[in-house]
C-alpha cells in the first residue's frame, strides 16, 4: 500500500535530514530518543521491527550483520533504507525528503527486498 511509513532513525543519520523529514510531517523515532548512547544496534533494530518502523541508517554493517541474520532466520521487519555518508556532501536535506516521498508514492517499496539503498539522483542537465 502506498503511503508514508514510520521511521526509526539510527544515530548515524544526519540531524538536518532528520529535521527536514520531521518538518515534512514524517513520523520519526530517533535512536537517541529511544535508548542511551552506545546501545547495541541489535536493540535498535529489534525495536524498529517490533513497532513496524522502517530502519534508516548509514551503517552498512547493520545490513551485513543484523539484517543478514534476520533474513536467514526468516524474521520479518518492515524494511530498511541505507545510503553512504558521502551522500550528505552531494544531497541537500530537501533531496533526502524528496527521495523518501518518492518511496512513499510506490505501492510497496520493500516488496521485492526489504533493504533499499538510497541513490543520489543525477543533476538535471541544462
């Protein structure tokens, strides 16, 4: 079903991106608001899954470790969105919001695979 999905923002997510998503009306639970610093990633991921939130991170280790184990054990979770930290140098907070809005317009962006890698859009020619 198309529409916005609730988000669990890992501590790695840039503050201006979180704030831009919040200003745009997205439902976001920040890791830092859920648990104290240095809480293991597994705890955050478990909470996101339990609450039906999409886990958003820049930490590829979460995909390579936690998500891989969850998929092997056939544990369900709503989805995960990740991107490299280098995107912050090339994308404005508004560009991140637009990328999330584009995902929300899709019928089920996590249907084929529960992990999406946010890609930087090419600059328009002109």
